[in-house]
C-alpha cells in the first residue's frame, strides 16, 4: 500500500488550509489502495477528528512516506531526504528568499513538484487558488474602503463589513455584502463619494472571484472606454455603483505611432508597449489588481503615476488599491511589501515612498495580503482538493526512483512540467535556476 502524507502548515499561524479535505481523503482511500497519514494540527480548518473519520491515520509528525503533499513552503528541517514533495515552492522566478529551500532540495536529493506549474497541453494551470484569492481579496478591499472612508470622516454602510478571515464562512461574508449593497441603494453614499467605481485589472480566475463578490452589490458594468467617456461628459450617476473589468488593450498601447494593439504581439514583444492605465485612475474609487505579471511587461501603476494623481488632487477619488497579485514593486510599484491577515493594510506616501500601517496616514490605502485564500480556508481547501484529487492515484503509482527521463512518461501530462528537481538535480526545464542557487549569500 502506497502512503501519502499531508503535512500541517506551519509557515504562519494564519495558514489553515490543506491540500486535500477529509472528503477527498475518504473518496480516494475507498477507491484506491492508498494510506493517508495526516499530521496533527491545532489550527487547520478541518479538525484531526474529521480526517480520522475519513479513514486517515493522524500522527504527531509524518514518518517517511511515499509522497508528501502540503500547501506552502516546508521548513528546511522537515524535508524527507530522497522523497517526492508537492507544494507551492515559490522558486521558479529564482526568488532569493527561497533559494536556500531549493538548495536543500538539491542537497537532500529530493524530488520537488510545484502546483504553480501544473498545466495542461495549452499551458493553462489546472491546480490553483486563484478564484479563492479573488473572493477573499475583494471582501478585504471593500472592507478596506469602508474603513478608510470611516477614517476620513465618512459614515457608510461599508463600515460594517469585516475582514474576510473574521467570518465563519464565505457565505456569511456574502450575506453582509448583499445587505450593504441594499443599504447603499436605499440611502446612497455621502455627498462627494459617489459614484462608487470599482476597477478590476484582469479577467482570469482571480478576477472572476473578485467579480463574484463585487456583483453582490448589483453594480452596473461598463467598459473602460465608457468610463473615460462618461466621466468626461459627467454622465455617471452619483448614486450608482459601477464595475469596470480592464483587459490588456485597455491597459497598454503600442509605443510606435499608428500601430494597433495585437494581443499575441503584446505577449511576445511586451517591450513594444507602454502602460496607459493612468488615464483611468482619477475616475476609480477602488482598484483591484488581478493580473499575472512578469517584469518584462509594463507596470500598471508606477510611483510617478501615483505622485501625479496626488498632484492633481490632494485627496483623489481613488481611495484603496487591493493588490491581489501582490508582487512587491511589481505591476503596482507602490506595493512595497506583502502583508499578513493580522496586519493586512498600510498607507503609502507617494512623495516619501514610506508606508504606515493602518488606515489613518495621508496617502494611498493598500491591501496587500499575499495568502488571501487562507482567509477563507474551508472553501479554499475544498476547491483546491477538487482539482488535485484526480491526479493523486497516478502520482502515487509513479516510480520516483527512476531517472527523470523514465519517470516523466509515468506522470500525468499536467505534472510533467511541474517537476522542478528530481533526485537532487534540476530538471531540464528549470536548469536556469542553477546560478541563483549557487550564489546564495
């Protein structure tokens, strides 16, 4: 019988997710000859008893297993030498803070599989928390807006909204937002705050989660062009809530005069394009960033863009930026650092580029929690497990003692691109990481 270990998450106290829920364990154990060993945890959203009832063995610490699965990074001392491990390693961009982790993987002759690069034949990710990040991120951004307005002296229905992590379930949060939307429709917003306009950059899975939450307010959806035109004409209704979902052609333009935007060309030659996103900033109340970004692409907002916005108006309409993507100094350059749920927001000063925790300081309110799905851990674990569980039997059947070229055909197609290292060596796709590992300070 093959054994799979589910480790307790210990990167932060707020991390309450698991890769599989008890219902997945029960179904897999019933249909396949697998033994599940689950580490005891005092803070995981699903209790130890639930895994026991599902047929798993609950242990204080995992003994050697055939396959280990987790969610976030594993402490260096908790790796099992020579065995396959599956988790979000945050190494594929040669992130400096995780190069010691990758070095330990290589030194211990471990096979590392990473959810982030599990993808189908068209390169589409098949296992992710994107929707859940969008769901929790929008709840938190709306909460941030209500609290920021309150700090500025505006009493609004949004002030009653709580941070996502404080609700017993996502449904409770949704109920609150529906009630807030009804109250705003009935009484409106204080003079000067309307119209309330939410911009969401991107239209993928993260954006879909964010839209699901914002749509509970029953907004009127308009295009980026309509936002520009109607703002210029003064025809936006002050008592209406608006939603704008920005696509690539809204956010960038070709550098060459007279050239037209072509999506594939933008992907292939991003250096030929520049951001035009600043034209929307004066008309937005809140911005949610839900794009996947690499440094070869133009930034959505730069420090200079933000400084220019505050030069136009000391207290601009744009009140909060919820950066769900959360790449520090990335697509939103003023995202200076990620935050955790217990201290989720800060205000950045566009002149000094300094940040201050909380809601009170002058500047731009930022919500940059980088473990947003952990704020709705039950829904996140179930959704993630629904995506992961179909692959588990094949992963457990694979012979990880074989050389990579022999192992690869045994893996599910989607996992062949997800093996970062095998038996202590970087696989061909990820050999570019060797320099970063060698130059660890």
